[in-house]
């Protein structure tokens, strides 16, 4: 089968995960997302992947009709009310199913939900700001799409900025008495900078850090040309400048480094879940492909020992990745059960696990592409899109080096890196 879901297998059921960490309602949510994946995306993939408006419409169904973007917001703010951090395992299952359908949809949705989770958990965030954000997430009129502007690896052409966890903050925030003024020059968003309805910006203050909520149509917000990427087609990105953008008093707030670390942990968890779902769908595709390939009339390809070993690697990587990402979800919900604390411990664990999960998933997809030969690189089989999406995701997440420096600082006290 080249298109549509296999009639013979439920690909997610092949790979174990700790079901005792999810309740019946969580599994029902995952099943709803699974049906969305099959009916809205997988059944019509070739057309879906070329139509950006269709992609956004499909995301709107996920966000509003299924209610995923309302899931963790309190009922008093228009949400469903799943409590944090207990909802971590529920979200992992949902984002596995989204990744199985389309990693680029999963990526931008994950960025939005990670932001919501970090805001809801942050004690310093004013209730009025939370209500403003909740109104955007929970309003069924149109799709609210937030673009994150986070610390990055720095720019050699500008003076060094304030550092958070080894990364340079891209924007500056200052108080003008009645409100705030935000400035940044050609900041590179994490996602959706070109078509976002608003930006969530981690900025430096004269002393410390701040978080700002900025509507895209506010005066002084300038977007550059659309960037070309090889993957994540639903995440249209561009460099964004903030030219002395004036914000009201409840549009920005003081935060500390722990807010960034918690946001990063949620990003690692949810994007890792998307990657696992992507690899699971590739397993389905290569399994269908291998079931019908005969080697020189002497038997099925999957029965040849060398080919079977390669196919086995695809499955082994997925087993490892799925168990790791569910373990991270549980650690975020119950850190005391792992003998760790919230904050820095979870930040480091998330970085380590998310990097390893992406490695496992990319290796799994690489082996599937090699096994399938020209079919692996063909649009009709969709394996190449999964590969491009996850490779682009790795780039935006920063790859190995930032995480390795985090680990060096944490485990060895390497403050000079």
C-alpha cells in the first residue's frame, strides 16, 4: 500500500509503553487524535503536503474540534482542565499520533502547547497575562498560532547579549513606566515566524529576563522574506525584528532562568513525541513494502537474514525511543519518583532524552529508506517527508552541541563552556 493506512496492522500497537501512566480519558484523547490523523491527513497525503491552507485547516480541527489546544487550560479560562504536570503522559500519546500523520503539524502545535504549559506552571506570570493567552488558545474563532523567539547560539555580527543556559537571548525588554518596550534585530523564531498571529518572546531585562506577548500586527513588528527549508512545511518561518514595540503592562512580565528551562523541557518532550510517531508511521510503510518484495524469485525480502537485520533495526530504534519519551513524561510529572527535582534536573534530563530520541528516530528512518531504495526517496511512499521533517526539526532544536554543553556544566561544573 502506498497511500492510506494499512488494513492489516495498527502500527502503534507494536511498540510497548507504560499504559498504567495513562487513564481511560487519556487513551480516548489519543484515539480521537489517531482518527484525525487517519482521516484528515494520511488518507490524502499527496494533496495535503502541497496545500498550506489545508494544513492550517487541519491544525484548526485538531486545536478546536478535538480540543487539543484547550486541553491543559483551566476550565475557568475556557479550557478542558487537564492538570499539569500530570498531563505529560496524555500529551505524549496525543503527539505520537500527530507525528504519525505529519511531523510539521506536530512541531508547530508542540511549540504552542509547550508555551502554554510553561506559562501555566510559572508562578510569576500574572493572571491577566494568562487570561489573555488562554483567550487566544481557547477561542474557537480562527486559529491562534504563536511563534516562539527563544535564546539561540548567537550572532557573530552583533555584540554578545545576555546568556541563559549557554544561549544568547535575541531580544531586549525595558520598562517605560506605563508599559514595556521590546527591541530585537532579525531574531530567528523557533517556529511559524512568517504567519504567526502572535509572538512569545524571552527577552533580557537590565537585570534578569522577561517574557513578552506580542501581537503580530502591532506597530514596529517587521517580518522578513519567507525562509526556504527542506522540511516542516507547515512551519513557515522568517526573521523578525521588533522596532521599539510598545506593550501594555500586562503584555510582559519578569521571569528567571527556570522559566526558560521548563519551557525547553516541554519542547523536548513534545517534539520527541512527534518524532516517535513519525518513526512509527515509517515502520508501517516499510513493513507494508517488505511484505510484498521477492528476492529473485527465491522468497520474501523480509525473510532474507541481511534484510531482516536492517528491518529489525528500524523496530529496535522505535522501541528505545518510545520508552525513553514516556519515561521523560513520567519524570516531569513525578520527579520525586526518579530522585530528581524540578528545574535544572528536568531540563538536563529532557535535553539528554530528546536528543537521543531524535537520534533513534532518524536512524530508524534512515535504515528504512536504505532498505526501500528508490521507493524510500519517492514522494508516493512518504518516507522521505518524515526524514526531511525530522532532520529539519533537529536543526531547529540545536542538535547535540548545546545539550552536551548543558550536560558538561551540570555534571562537571564546566562553567567556561
